């Protein structure tokens, strides 16, 4: 029996999670919505094996096509949901008997067990943006801000309870680096 790592396989897998009660149906619905929208930028060849996708590229393509419909914050949420959906899908497809959902695994698991490592040379489903589990537990977030076509800046380690005065301090530092608009 051949393993199916396709976009369609991912959607069927999430239906299975909901039907069997292995995951909250609202979580499944949110993941499927993100997957349907973001993976919609892929052609059939790209969608045939989700182990080979580059999540950063997908997010950029998706954002470029939908700039007016999504905020940078909602893109981060969609990307996080897609990452979780694909992580669970790959783990289950590779070894169904050892499968546990992302939400059921401990938050402090090491990266070496992650089938979707962060940015690496091979670019398989990799990302340097979005919130890491460590940042979430520390009350920190990563903020992505598209500033012009093809340019997105990332602020990593932003306190979740950032105060206006602190934000202004950050803004002043960034302004110091800016060149004139001539």
C-alpha cells in the first residue's frame, strides 16, 4: 500500500481526525480552512507530496495573491494552522501506530523529532517565521510586517503584552535605520 502525502490526503486525514474524535472539530475546521486556502496556490504537481513544500514560499505566494483580503496577523495564524495540519498528517502517514496530534505532544519536545524543521538547506516545509512553541510559552510572539512587494520583516520575541511606550521605542530604533525616501 502506497503512502499518500497529497493535499487531498491531508484533507481526508483531517476528516478522519474529526470523525474519530481525535481532535476538536473546530480545530479540524480551522486547519482545513487554512490548508484549503493556502495550499490552493499549489499546482497539482506541487500538491502531490506535501513533504516537499516550502511553507515560506507558499505563505508569500498566498499573501501576494490575497493582500487585500488578509492581514499579516491572519497570515501568521493561517501559516501556523497549516504547519500543524501538515505536521500531524506527515507523522500519521509515516507511522499511524505512533501518531499523536500536535496538541497532544508535549510543548517542550525537541526539534530533532519535528518532521517539519525550521529553515534548512533542503527547504522542505521550512519556516523561520510564525510563533515557535518556546515563544508561546514565554509570552512572546513573532510579528511579520510586509513593507513592500517581496519584502516582509519579522520581529521575533515581541512580548505579548507590549506596551505603547515600548512599541514607540522600537519604532524609534527602526526609524534610525531608515534612509530618506528620495
